[in-house]
C-alpha cells in the first residue's frame, strides 16, 4: 500500500464520517423543530377549544352544530 492509497482511504473515511455527522445533525434539528411546532399547534387548539366550550349553551349539548 503506497501513500496515495492511504490518502484515498483516509479521504473516504473522512467523507463518510462527515456525511453521517451532517445527517444526524439535520435529523436532530428536524425532530426538535417538529416537536416544538406540534406543541404550538396543540396549545392553540386547546386554547380555542377552551374558548369555545366556555361559551357553550348547556341546554343544547346534543345539537350537532355545537362542534362547528
């Protein structure tokens, strides 16, 4: 094995390691971003649901228009 082969081997290992690192970093970022966005959507939904339910007329609970 000459020095050119060792250089190519090290270059390939470095390239694959860099690719794995970038892939894991992107995956971690996207998972965290999706988690926080789901939390924001859920909080807004729960807030709207609480507002809607606080104004409910309890005598017409079986009315299908209540959920709209």
